[in-house]
C-alpha cells in the first residue's frame, strides 16, 4: 500500500487500537432532512470532538462543518437516488479532484449486491478504487442492504468479499449472527453500521458483539444522534471500541454522562 494511502487510512483507523468510531451523518443524500439531522450543523457541533472521523457529503461538509475541525473526512461520493426511487441505482456524484480539494481522508460509496443496481454500483467501486489508488486515497465500500435482502452471514459475507475483491480498502456492513465468518473471509478491515435507532443498551451490545467478532469499529449515525444524549452515547461507543469496555461498563458510562456529571464528563472512560 502506498504511503499516502496508508497514512490516510491510519488517520481513520487509529494506530493505538487499529479501530475507529466513525460518525455517519450522510443520510440526507437520499433521505433528506431525516429526524435528528434536520440541522446538521447543530447535530454535529457537540459530537465532533469525540468522533475519529466523519462520514459526510460535500454539501454538508462545506456548509455545516467548520474548516478548523481536526478530524479525517470520509467523503460520500455516491448518490443520485432518493427514497422515492430505486435506491440501488446510484452513480458517482463527486469528482475526485473535489474530494482532494476538500482534503478527504477517504472516499465512500454504496454498492447494492443482489439489487437492480448491482452491476453499476460494483463497476463504480472499481472506478473509484482506481482513482483512489492514483491519488493515494482509500475507498470505503458500504454494503447497502435492500428491503428484500436478508442480513445474514451468507449475504453480508458475499457482499463484503466482493467489495474487497474489487479493491475496497475497508468495508462497512451490518452486524449479523456468526459475524466472525464475515470477518474471516474479508481481507480488509470491516466497520459496522448502527442501523435504525435501538435502545442505547442494545446499540452498545451490538457494538460490543461486533468488536468481539473482529470488527475494526463502527460507522454509526442514528444510534448516536437520535439518542437522548448523543455525546454520552458516542463516548460510550468509543469506550467499547477503543477501551474494550464491557456492555455493562459502557451502559453505566452512558447513564453517568447523560446525567451530566461534569467531573466524569471530562474524565477518560474505563472498563
Ligand atoms: C446510509 O445510507 C448511510 O451510509 C449511513 O452512513 C449508514 O447507514 C450508517 O448510519 P446508521 O448507523 O444510522 O445506520
């Protein structure tokens, strides 16, 4: 791997743990102003200090993220569909020169295995990896799951492996039972999406199970910014991802931080 590409990747996957807490706020690219992200600037401001990287479109990056922000940007460069159309038919929406202008640490797109847009989105992945390799920018492939796809080890394993074979430098997918088997069969790091909002304990349990199964972290959105206490939640997730916190310890940390105990809010979380 070229030095520049490896360096960008290690800005996301923190060298101390090899893991990452990515904050996903790209949902508006097909969902519009979804609940909790109506005003991205307001949602993001308190969370930025706690995220290892930010997954975002160029529009929200330019308008809602201060240029002083000291965190790597994983730039979503695919889209072209909405909740009113066939979601799988995404194309590339953002040129690599613009990603470079925006100082992106990585590029990301969705691929839709088993859906009408399968061929096009996988070919897009190939083109993006070619461009990323040319410029030293890693590519995160997001395995999007259509309503009719079962989120099981067979399907997710297939989708993730195809992404790695085409050259994705890391892959995002959903957690499933036997997730170890997905991880084993994919030779690049895997991060998991959070999915729909769950009770905080369940979301922390999901993170914990994914990390134990070998995930390199999370790329989480709704379970953080739709939480009653987004900052407490992202800090509890980070405790699981980076500090090996148990589910119980992370839940306690969430409760304590969300009650606003200011001394603890400043202290590092422990297991
Ligand atoms: C979905 O289209 C986006 O790529 C999100 O970034 C992804 O689903 C992760 O967000 P969440 O944790 O809300 O599922």
